[in-house]
C-alpha cells in the first residue's frame, strides 16, 4: 500500500499511514528518500513527531537524496529538510 501511494505521488496519505499504530518503523526508513523528495517539510514534521522516536542509527537512508541529486534528480528543496532531520535525530537521539 505504501509503495502504491508513494508511486502515485500521495506523500501525505503515505505519511498518515506510517503514523498509524502498529506500523513498523522500518517502513519510515525504507520510504524516507521518496517521501523527502515528494514532501520534504511534511516528511520531516512527521518523523520529528514520531512516537516512539526514530532511531538515528537507521537514518542513513536520508543520504540517498544527496546521491540522487548528484545523479541529476531535482531534489534541492528536500536537501535542507533532510539535513535538519538528520542533525536533529543524531544530536538529540
């Protein structure tokens, strides 16, 4: 279901689904690059509000947008948000 929503560009609905109780946190990490690219501010807000908090050791997927940008994808709006999230998770986690 999440993959379908992300593929269709429905990042808001995907983030809402990830916030449901019982949804494994691993899915947040798995879809992090696509959600940061599609809805950077909403993704960061959702991850910062996540309960239980996301584990910063698993935030390595946030490096993927940087690699995608280097490959020519237009993710410039997502990069500051990904940087803020990574800093917040690692400095307060």
